[in-house]
C-alpha cells in the first residue's frame, strides 16, 4: 500500500465538510512531504499520525458545534412559524367559540356576568390575533407588542374565567393554554439561540 | 459599522462566530502556530506547502506544521476573516499541480501586528529582568 493511500485512509478522521474543502490540498502537501522525507522511517509516520491526532478531533468538535447551531436555528424558525399559526388559529377559534357560546346562552336567560365573560373572551381572542399579526412584523418592536398582547390576552381570559366559571374546555384551552405556550415560545428560543436571531 | 468575523482562542484552537467591530487586541494571545502562519503571509501570498516550509525555516525547525494542523488553522483564519484565498495557480518554482494561495486581510495584518507588539513588550520585560540579553557568568 502506498504512503498516499495510507494517508487517504487517515484523512477519514476529519469531518466530511473539511475533507471536501481541503483534502486535495492536504494530499498535495503530503506528497511534497513524501518527496523530501524518507517515508519508510518510523519517525515520519509518527509525525503524520501525530498531526492527524492533534488536529482531527478539534475539527470534528467544531463541525459538530456548527451542526448543532444550524439545528437550533431551524428549530427556532419552526417554533416561530408554529407560534404564529397557533396564535392566528387561536384568535379565530376563540372568537368563533365565543359566538357559539353567545348564541347558546341567548336561547336561555343570560346573566350579566356571563355576558361580560363572553365579551372578555372575544377581547382575549382579538388580542391573540393582534399578537399573531405583530409576530409577522419580524422586528424587535413587533416581538415586544406580541408579548404584551399575549400577556394581556392571558390576563383577560383569567378574569373571564373567574367571572363565569362554566366556560367550555375549548375556551379555557384556547384562552389560557395558547397564551402560555406562546409566551414560552416567544421567550425561550430568544435566549437559546447563539445568534440571537429573531 | 463594519461587519467582521471574530475568533476565540482557547488552548491553541480558534473558534469562529460572527460578531461586529471587535478590536484586534481582543484576539490575543494567538497560538504559536497561528502567529507563525500570519507571519508567513505578512508580505506575500503563499500556498500551503510554502507556508509550512516558511514556518519551519523561521522557527529553526521548532514549529513543524502537518497538513491537518496547517489547513485546520487556515480554515479557522478564513472563517474569522484574518486570511483570504488568493486564487489557484501552479507554483512557478515547483511547476506541478495548481495550488490554492492564501493572503492576509487588513484585519489579519492588524491582529498580527498586535500580537507582535505584545510579544515585543514581553521580550523587553524579560530583558529588563535580565532573563535574556546578558551573558551567563
């Protein structure tokens, strides 16, 4: 087996991206070294293997970190899209749900607190919709408006729940579950991203 | 504000990530192999083998860069914006295959100068302490 073939096998210790970029240059350099050294000596191969052992692990770790960073960014983008869709859907479902409750309640005698809680439910849904629109505007100010709107929606729906304790499970999920999930989605990835990308 | 890349140097390795406006002094101290490469590229474009030979000659054989160490460091320097590629061509002295040439960027030159100043200050301090520059009794 020729020295160059052995070196070709040793190069497999390096990450594929690094090999794709520098393998040809490294083989050329190794060829130059072979011309000027005696490849049959033990010392030559100790130096060659020592170089691979010193440099390959660090490059592997860097490649792994780069992949991890890319994955974090991808997860963040997916979470943001999911957050946006959830907010918009939550807003629409919340308003429709409030309308259904209003129609159902109006067929019986509707109390004042029930009326207020339904109006607050609609307001909470409108705030969710506003948060969804604010997230679409991908600026720092848009994110702040979205956070405030989500918090306001959460507070509003909790007040509605306290006023009228017979809200449907769907109302509670849409009104409380969504804002809580969205608050997490809006805050957590912002801190986790190494680039702080919005 | 000019956007540049940055390098974080820890125990001989340089990690890269994008940031803005980092002064050259914050890259220091450079690992010896990195400084030797910047030094080799200070006044001319060179390919990998020429860098390796230059470093070995300048360090009187004490620093020997293998292909992995050399190209690993060059990759980091490229990503950090301290070095850039100068194209591919055959070496007129060797007359063989086309080789990729590398050269220093303005930022790379500033970092190399900052490191040289740092080392110079250390040597002057060592001289004041009579660690060097005096004949042993």
